[in-house]
């Protein structure tokens, strides 16, 4: 799992959000969120990362940290 995928999953679970709920908050497909978390889409666009960060109420830097 990529660092960003692990971080997204951790922040999402910390907030008690399902992948489906996060996808709706970020206006992304559920498939996109699942693939990023599983590292099947290891290079999401910056716009996607920004949407997820905003939905999780964290910074983009938080998602990129190792």
C-alpha cells in the first residue's frame, strides 16, 4: 500500500467514515477511493488529493507524509 493510500485509510477510519461516505464527500467515485487506498491507483491527481484532504479536514501534506 502506498503512503498516501495508507494515510487516507487511517484518517478516514479515524473519522469513522466509510469509503463510500468519503467518496461522496470528495465528489469522487467509490472506485477511485478504493483504488487509491489499495495502491491500484498509486498516482492520483493533485486535484483528487486536494478533494480527499478537504473531505477529511486534513492538509495535503498530512496525506503525503511517510
